[in-house]
DNA sequence: ATAGTCCCTAGAGCAAGATCTAAGTCAAGT
DNA sequence: ACTTGACTTAGATCTTGCTCTAGGGACTAT
C-alpha cells in the first residue's frame, strides 16, 4: 500500500504510448486535472494516473471527443453526487461502441463480398472498366 | 437492364448521407473519377456510383485515408491487371477491421468494469476523491 | 563551470477532412 | 422578363487533435 511509485512525464509517455506533448495537452484541456508538481514545478505521476490514462484512451479511441472527456473528468472530480450521471454516460458510450462493432462487422461482410467479386473476375469472368 | 436511373448531386447527397460539398471534394481528390456530365456541365450519377460510394464509405469508415482510397480507385481504373493487388489491399483492410473489432470488444470490457465499480461505489462503499 | 538531459510554458503550426463563400450558369415556372 | 432553386468553379476557412518551437530552469556527471 505504501508502495507508491512516481513517474516523470517522460516515463509516463513511454508507459502510455502517448507523447509528452499529448500528456501536457490533455492536462491543459482538463483531462488530467489532478497531477501534482514537485518544488520545481515538475509533474509527478502515480500509478493511478496511468490507470486513468488508459481509461481515457479507451473512451477517446471509441470516439469520445476531448471536450466530452473533459466533461466526464469534471463530473468525476465533483465526486459521489455525480456517480449516477457518470454511469449513464458510460452506458451510452458502451452502446455506442456496440454499434461501432456491429457496423464494422457489416463492413467486413462488404469487404468479403467485394473480395469474392474480384476473385471471380480474376478467374476470367468479366471486366466492365467501371468500378465495382 | 435499360432501367438506368440518373441522379443529380443533390439527390446523391441525400441518398448517401454525404454532403454536396463532400461529393465534389471526393471527386476532386480522385475518389470518384468516373462521373459523367451533361451538356451544361452538371454531374450525372448512376446507381453503380451510389453503390461505389457506399463501398468508399465502408473503407473510409474503417480508417482508410483519402489518399489510400485514391490509390485504390486508381488501381480499379487501370483494370484487370490490378485485381490481385486490389484483393491484397482488401484482405489487409479486412484484417485491420477485425483488429478494430477486437480492440473495441476489449474496450467494452473496460467500460463494463468501470460501470461496475461506479455501481458499487454508488451503493455506498467508498469514495477516494480520486478518479478511478 | 560546462555539457547533457530532462523538465517547464505559451503559443504557433500542421494535417486531414470536410465545409463554406463568392460569383456565376442554367432551366423551369408564372 | 424575372424569380427560384439547383447546379458550377476555385479557393478560403474551419475543426479536431495533436505536434512542435522558442526560450528558459533544474539537476547530474565530468
């Protein structure tokens, strides 16, 4: 429990696959409002921040915008009173992701169909000169 | 077969959920190089172009860039000789989409986990004041 | 004490993908 | 004849999400 490893921004950048620039940018945009500094003003990250970043990336990669992320973070900072609202947001986001998955699956079907068409064409069936 | 319905750009915009601007933009970028014009210079779209647009959107929505799309269209225009290469591209894109799906599924897991955590917290278990 | 390396800020710059503007053409309807 | 509305162009502008620059501070090793 007292094992509280701390990281500099460079180390976090490596761990999180985000650039140093991006980490500072996210902080400026209010997505990481809880990073402490040492006496010299250097950012000190802890494990929980890395975890948080992973989750942020999850939301971002599923299409949440920076400003929506900021909103979500603001709710989090406000504490218990906003838990219900946050659950709602996440439920909605989950639904969005499920829709994305369904859409992508249908796209796989379309690509397969086209591959099939090309394969037959390759086998010498036809050529219209038109895209198809 | 002689039922060859034609459309103006406005009609296509409605049918395809792309804006008129975007349709012209795509044409300028070489993604729709086969649209004929009438005597007045008005673009005439046909059903096959609408189909093609749907496929273009599929590739675009799965992360293919405008310039990659252009490349793909150029291969298509070149005809039979490029079929194998096009199949390769589509196979690769298909793999990309499958990876996307897998990633999204894991994200759903993360979101679920967080929802679960919030739900427990709501039930009165704890509150750290930290994002979690 | 000098170099090297990491950190800091504020703000500029960039790329992609649209999206819009200005100025104009064209055809149909009244 | 004239309005309406959909179309045309070239090119400017916008948005998002970074990404980088300039100028500087702080710590470590030589």
